[in-house]
């Protein structure tokens, strides 16, 4: 409970906001939206790449620490430390990419900034360990232990972000199954050409779009952070979330542009007399 209380205070620490705003500006300049940032988000993977990437440096550094504690080969330990430092660079970049797209959500951004700071200190400690091991193995082992402490803090905060604040979680993971039978959605005249329309179908929010003779229907809640897709704009056969600019293809709900990584559920839609059915 003490740890939860401390993290709760961190979430409410408005003193961090100037640093959060400054870091957000830097990250959005360094990592502008586009294919490279989508690569870091994991749009190609179907879920965020960062949780997968963190396993590599953690595993490498854990191996080095085990060798240190059991009197293992010093050269092997140093190689593991160095490999972990190299692996931590793209891992950190993926984390920064996700953090920079949290928009105005201050609480997770405050925790995320401290999480990133702890991990940065961890990387510096292990980098120092790699350098020190050339001449002073004892100093190298000491720096590795310091890095492990930083890794523990960063890992705890990362777990809080994922499991308590739901950063990176598909906001539609608990949606009910699609209706098995055609279900009335709205009057056909309610759907105006080029204007998204939100409807409720079997307890699920669905956004309908008319483009000429074509009708499209996908889930109306953005999988990234829960934004209302019906308030977004239509761009090149996609609908763009008004919150963080994720784009989803109207044809099948797949992700065309991050930061979202999970696709939207796509529905069949048809005209039945003067009504639209999903």
C-alpha cells in the first residue's frame, strides 16, 4: 500500500508538469508522426512494441548480474552488460514514442517521465559498468548493482503505467461480440455523405460512414486511448481520431497510422428499405 500511495502522489505532482510539457515538445520534434514512429509504436505488430523490447536489455543485464554474483566469466559479463546497453537504446525510443502520444493525460505522463528518468539512470549505470570493467571489475560490478536498483524502480513504474493506468491497452478489448443477425442501426437518411455518424448496435458504439454508394461501419471508440472516432475526420479512406490522430481504414478497421496498434472491429452494413442495418 505504501508504494501505491507514493505512486498516487506522483500522479498528482503538478510540479512535474513543466518538465512534462518540455519533454513532450522535444519528443514530438525528434519523433514526428510518420512511418518511423509507427514502427516504434508497434502498429505493424498489433500491440505496443515497448513491452516486448524491454525483455532484451533486462535479460542481458540479469545474465551479467548472475555471472557477477556467482563468480562467472568476467569477459562474458562485460559483453552482456554492453549488449544490454545497446539494446536499451531502441527500447527507450519506443517508450518515448508511446509516451509522447498520451496528449493531455497528465497523470500517466508524470509517472511516465519518472519511469523514463529511472531507466535513463539505469542505462548510464550499466554503460559506466561496461567502461569500468576494463580496469576495475569491482567498480563495474558495483555500478551494475546500482543499475539493477534503477531497473527495479523503472520496472515498477512501468507496471503501474500498464496495469493501473492502462497505457498501451486496447480500449476495445472487452467489447461484446458482433451481432450474428442483421440489427437495425438508424434511418438511412440520418447518414449524410462524408459525415461520420455514431450509433449503438447491440450495446456497442459503432461509427457509420457513407462514401458515395459505399457504406462502412467500424467500432466508434479508438483502441488507443478511447477517443470518439465519430468526431474525427475522413482522410484517404480512413477515419482519423480527433484525440491523437490515429487512423483506421474504413474498409476493415485496420490501423493505417499510429499511435494506435490494435485494429477497430469492422462490421457489415446494408440498406434495408429506409433503414440501415449492421
